[in-house]
């Protein structure tokens, strides 16, 4: 194992869960399917649920962006969306990563959905605990302090019991975190946003959320192209359908087909699509999946007509709690 990547929050823009009435319909559908599949006994429930893909039972998740990456010697957290609260609980219980710290948090940018969970990251309040923040934006320290500003949060930054450090990274320059190499590359998003390439032991993860990916060709990507090269797992912004992407130009988010094109060209092994729209329920994400499958098959068909071999890319839409071993 070189890298373990766990997705604690995969939703975009705002934490969002279906209202209770919608959950009732969802549960009704699951129960109907239980009986129509030939199951009858309560003892068969666990087997039935385990036979289904996680999102079909529990949905894609509520929390906004937070990704934890572990290597044999290091732990890195990307962004402090509301997903960091569950990570914080796991750290306090000692069930994930390095529960005593120091903790390292890389900030892609500072939109609400990427900072909203930071005040709920408990290590901030533990005397002597070290929390290190990283970002390319020169205002990193001011922006993090602002998250704790009164009256938005009752405990001001100055009263945190932990020791907090700030590290402004140079664009496109590798930074060594123990045995993990992290390199920031620019994404296409309002209020500059920086993606991250994380490498260890010959494996590489590319974090490409939030991005509209208006630069697609190798020439357009230029100095940011390495973010997409020699990648084992790419996490890509797929908030929109293709027609929505056209309608929402400059909103800063992309579509799965755009990421798939890059993955096929650059031989990326696996792609996970995320930053699901706050309004997207299970059915909408499944529809995005259907459209992506249709697109992939059309690319395969086109390649076979031209006697070309399309590189094989594994892809799916990420759900909260998903863990990938590289
Ligand atoms: Zn976002
Ligand atoms: Zn954003």
C-alpha cells in the first residue's frame, strides 16, 4: 500500500440531505425491491442490503469536500468542508490516521463549502496539538483566521488551544511531507483554486475539485498538465451535465465527460467524479452515471471504427465514506 484515500465529503456548494418525506419514498422503494427480489425473512435483510451498491441504499452523502490521504509515514487532509467533522470524530476515537497529530490540512480555496467544517475539527481545541495549514494563496493565514471570526463562530482563533502553523506553498513546486510528495497545480475556478498531486511509492492521486476545466488540451494546460499525467486515481469535478455546463459558464464546475476525455488521453487508471450538486439526489447522480457510460461507449465505438485502441479507464461517481487503496 502506497496511498490510502478516503472521501469524507463529496458534495459541492452546500451540505445537503433529502428532506424526510423524500427519504420515506426512498426507503419504500428499497423495501418493495426486497420483496420483489424474492426475499421474505428479516434474517435476509443484511444479505439483501449488502448485495446493493452503497449509494443505492444510503445515497451519495451529505457532507462537502474533505479528503484524507494516508501514506506509510504521513497523513494529509485536503479541505475542511463539513466532511471534516466525521473525520475529526474518527481521529478522536483513534479509528483513522494519526490520531495524535500533527495534522496537515491543504486548502484548495476558501469557498464556504471547503471551510465550513474547520471550526468543528476538534484537534484545534486540544492543548499542544499541532495543526498545519498549507495553501498557495498568500493570504492563507488571514483567511483561516477569518473562519473563526466572531460572530460567525463563538471561539475566536486567538483562543484555540492548539498550535497552528501556516505554510504558503509555491505553485507547481513539490513539497515533501514525510514520505509524501505534494505539488499544487492551478485549476479553473473563480477565486483561484489549486488542485493537488499527491505521490508516494510510485502511486499518484490527482485532486481536481473545484474546476470548470476550461483548459483541456495539453497546450492549454501547459504548466498545469502534470496534474493529469502518471495518475492512478483522479478525483474530478462533475457537478453538471453537459447542457448545464454550457448554461453555467464561469460557475467553476465541470462535467464527467470532460474528465473522461482527459483520462483517456493521459492514460489515467481510475477516475472518481464528485462535487455533486446540493440538489442532486440518488436518481440524478445515477442519471449522470448513465450519461457518462453512454459517452464512454460512444468513444469506444468511434475508436473501434478507426481501428484504434482506447485506453481502459475505470470510473465511478464518489460517495461519502468511500476508501481507495493505491
Ligand atoms: Zn466547492
Ligand atoms: Zn469553489
